[in-house]
C-alpha cells in the first residue's frame, strides 16, 4: 500500500483504480458535509488529506489565527 495519497491518486496502475474511486468518493462526501455545515475549505490539496491505515480519508482543517 502506498503511503502518500498523491501517489495513489496519480497512479496509472489499474489495480489501484478502485481505490482511487473510493478515495474520491470519500473526498466528495467530506466536502459535501463541510458545505452542508456552511464550512468552506480554502486550501483543499493532497497534503491536507489524511488517510488512515484502514483506508478512511479525512479532510484536515488547520486554521491559523493571527
């Protein structure tokens, strides 16, 4: 299993196609949940996505207040 979510998403390996589809589905559901709760993620990128050892994708929100 790849450790970096960017590597998984960008992989051309047919065996990972199902995994990529699952990750994108989880991402879209996560963004929908944020938007349903009036939260906008302004820095959505692969480095802000967390992947558990069980394959659960989580969107991280690191807010810096000055």
